[in-house]
C-alpha cells in the first residue's frame, strides 16, 4: 500500500477536527507543489474530519474549485457539501456553478452535490 495513503488513513483515525488539524490538512490540500494525489487525499480527509461550518475547510474548498485539475475540483465539491451548514446559500451557489464545469466528472459530482445540499 502507498505510504501516503496509510498516513492519511492514520490521520483520519486520530483527528478530532480541531482547528489546528483542519488547518494542517487544508494546507496540504492547498499546496500546489504537492502531487495531485496528495492534494486529493487531503481534500478527502478534510471532508471527513473538519467540523460543519469550518471556515478554514470552506476557504480551502472554494480556492480549490478554481483549480485547473478536474479531480481536485470534484473533491472540493465534496468538502463544500460536507462542511456547509443547513441553508448555506453560498455553498449552494458554489455547487450550482460547477454544473457547467468543462469536465464531465466534475459535472456529475456537482449533480450529486446538488441533490445532497438541497436536503440541507
């Protein structure tokens, strides 16, 4: 197994979603010098461990939605949906904006995200 994957799994198992943990994972996700796999996994980790309403996680996701890497945009949608508080119109607008994304997978994930976020 990939060592980086094992590191992220270990982080997820011990993280409690503290501000310092969320910030560290968000920094890994935003690090443009890191591989796309590392950034993608950091976004997945962030989506699982950041508390609802986390401004750090949401800022990271918003910034990543403008990435030129479709996989990162798709994962960022997952963070938006998971972190958004009920009734968060900004989150709904972010998700809706990705319905017209140039990448098919991002569009598909945006459709799924719309269904999820509409339930909030």
